[in-house]
C-alpha cells in the first residue's frame, strides 16, 4: 500500500482591493481617491479625494508614481497634523464641473 501524502495547498483568498477608504474626518468608509492628469505635467498628477458622507473634497498634487494607498497615507498625515481643513479650504474654489 503506497502511502501518498498529498500536500494541500491552501491559497489565500485574494483580498479584493477596497475602492473606498476610511475618512479621517468623519470615520465613514466612503472616502474615494481618483487621479487626474495635469496638463503639461508629466511628473505629477492630481489626486482627488472625496468623502461621500461628510463631503470632504481635497485635491493634492502628487508624484506620478503615487498609488491610492500613498495618497491615502498623505491624507491621514494631514489629518494628524491638523492641516486637513486648511487644505480643503485652499482648494475649494466653487464647483468645478467637467
Ligand atoms: Zn468623511
């Protein structure tokens, strides 16, 4: 009787990347991050951070290589430094529609 040992390979479940993050201002997980190209800029891009709950709206110029996670880290840093509101105020120039 051949003893065959079958190794079970357990694959970790692929964690689906959440599209939304926890908002540092209101705590709800409704923070979305989008990227926009900046005209004439090849090294930077515009990160648009929006919260669907408290209507936080933030625009940050970040390096081209930045990912959503990097931007989120920046937002958290700003919040920790108490500069989040200041950043929001500076960039809210009325409603800009496409
Ligand atoms: Zn919020």
